[in-house]
């Protein structure tokens, strides 16, 4: 149900939001499985069996970040992240950013400012990845990002997870989508089902129960 909190903030009930949290969890865990080291190795080995547009292509023995199977389909804007330059990314964009960042790190374009001279891992800059530079598959930073989301918001064997914050974030995302649709309906003369007024929307050609 679509309810109001404190008389102002638009919010779905926790019962509804918990259902969406479950959908988010399914999607997140699916991507964690997709990016597991074992699955990445399998996708590289069996590249001839890839489904077009679903699996990423393989280049120079590595899977690329260009397949839809490795991206969020529905909850990509639940978490928004800013880089050091202030650029804001949704979750799919941020995974692309991490993929490119790791390539730059491995190619020596980005280094750990605290590296120890002569240390083969740190001199490559891969100390920030936290893995053996001879055993990387290109998705270590993405893997760490997804695992961190799971542990922080869904819980791990050490923590219970912050599902209250996750509900709030998902509510914000859904409300943004609902408002966007209502705005479209209010501006298009052929679709004028609601009117935008008094800081919100009022029904025009639909039953008021629909809002």
C-alpha cells in the first residue's frame, strides 16, 4: 500500500517494501553468483556457447563487462555512488567504473599511493585490489562491491544486515519511478489522467483510489 509517513513523506508500507527487498536480494545474489571466480572462469572457457547480449564477450582471454547478464535489471538505482570527481553512478554504471578502474590499476595507470618500492604487488598498484596480481580475472573490484552490499544490507554470518535502510532506499527508488510516471501523465494532453497541483497529484480522469 502507498501511505504517507509523518503526513508528508510518501512511503509504501513495510510489508510491500519487504517484498521488494526480497526481489532485490534475489537479483543481488544472482549477480554475486554470476561474478564468482568459478563462473567467470567457466564463461571464459566456454565463450563459444555464450548467448548474444547476455554474456560478455571475451577479449585477450578475459570476459568483458558488456553483457546484460552481469547487470541489475530492476534495482540498478537503489544505490547511487559518487567517485572522487563527484560523478554520480547508478549500480550498473558503478560496476562499469570499477571494471575500467581495475584495468587501469593492472596496467599501472593507477597506483596505491602507499606502495612499498620493490613489492611486486604494490608496484603494480594491485594492492588496492587485495589479490595476487597473477591470479586476477578483472572482476575483483566488482566482486568486492557486490559482496559488501550483501553483507552490509542483507547480513552475513557476522552481522544481521541493515534492512531498514535498504527499505528506505528501495522506497525512494520506487517513489521516484511513480512520480516520473505521474508527471508524464500530467503533462501529455492525450494522457491527462492526473493533474499536478498543490505540490502533488490529483486524479482527473481516473478514480481517486488509483492514487
